[in-house]
């Protein structure tokens, strides 16, 4: 018998012995862990601990407001209008992510992410969005094309608030550490202006924007204001206006001085300064290229204008 045959016989005997030991313990050889390739939501080696780490949430907005829905401040979403502008209703699709937290698990007022699997992801999403307390009632229809009500499938959860406000939930998935993803559709009456629904969720017009009582920024007619977005430089506020780029520029150039703002140049940039008892306050009207999405920067502190 050759040495190769001897090694083969010993290896075969060793494998047979191991299999007998496994069987005696009532065990079966384990199969590879499902999702070990690292796909989102898998229970294998790759674990996701927040929404920003999910590949499908790349580029998602971190600040999202939805009328009559309590979308969490820690959530994120990719927002798309899916209905044509000619439809009587606007349908907005949110590819959304949020993280469920266990309240008080560390101490009073302290919350930590859920590490174990959420028992009912669907119930968690409905609760966090506060649909029931907001008055949403589960129904069976949704205007997917913005025109006609169509039946919802068994994989879709549909709700109605009144005859012209609808919500549809689907594709709810549970990832690690309490991270939940889902697709949310919201249908409501077509807005008067075709503005970005992520920046301008509420169709409310404003004639001015007040930093304080002593620093009011006039706004062109038919303008909708967004929420504020703050960074180290200052606070940026977006606006959607029914006019043109030229009409907005002309309005601001005329009405800012009339409201007490003085035009100054700083590093080649036009800065508007308003004196105040607690100021001064400084703003910049960022270059306007789109009347439906322009912005004003309010500086945390005025630049050194000399």
C-alpha cells in the first residue's frame, strides 16, 4: 500500500468518526449563515447599525417633513414625485429608513437602539409614524397614478385621512440594531406650486421671514418657505416662488433696502446687513438659478466687514 493510500484511509476514518460524534450529540452539520454575503438586512457577518450605512439609502435626505405624519427626526428618505403634474393629486414616494429605540433601557431620559430583532416591524413603523393618533384610518384603496383610486394588494397597507389624503406602506424590512426600511407613498391635493416636496412639504405661502422682530426679510409674492438647515457657517433657508429668477432678483434688490438692510461686499460676495439692538444680523441671498428652489444664508455671526 502506498503512502498516499494510507493518508486517504486515515482521513476517511477521521471524517467517519466526526460524523458519528455529531450524530451521537443529536446535531446536524450547520449550513452557511444566510446572507453571509453582506446583503442589507442579512443576519450574516455584515451588520448595519444605522440608516446611513445601508447602501440603498445613499444620498437620502436627513431632514424630512410629511404633513399629518410624525416622521422621526432620526429618519432619512429618498423622495420622488411619481404622479404627473396634470393629475388632480400629487403622489410622493419615500424610500425611507428609521431606527427604533428602546426607551429608558439605560436610565431616565436615555434611549438606545434596539439590538435584537424587532418583533413586529410593521407595527413599529405604524406606531413611530403616529398614523392612528393622527387620525389615519386603514382602508383598501390608494390613488397610485394620482387620478383614480385603485385596490391595495395584500402586501400593501393603505390608510386614509379624509377624501383627499391617502397613505400606502409596503416593503417593510427589519435590519440589525432596530434599523427598519420601508416604502411610503403619500397622496394629497396637487399643490399650487410645483415645489420639491422634501423641502416644501406644507403648501403655505409667506410674505416675509423674520430672524428676530428687528430683522425681517421680505419675500416675493407666491413664495413658500422651507424649514431651516443649520451648519457651522449659519442657517440656510430654501424658498419656492411662483415668479422667475429675474423677478426674484429684482424684488430682493428693491425690498431689502426698504426693510432696513444695507448692501456690503465681503470677499467679492454681496452681504446684506441689518442693524439691531441685539445684532447686527447678516444674510446672503445665494445665487439664484431656479425660482422653485433658491435660498438665503443667515450667518451665525456677521463676517468681519470692517
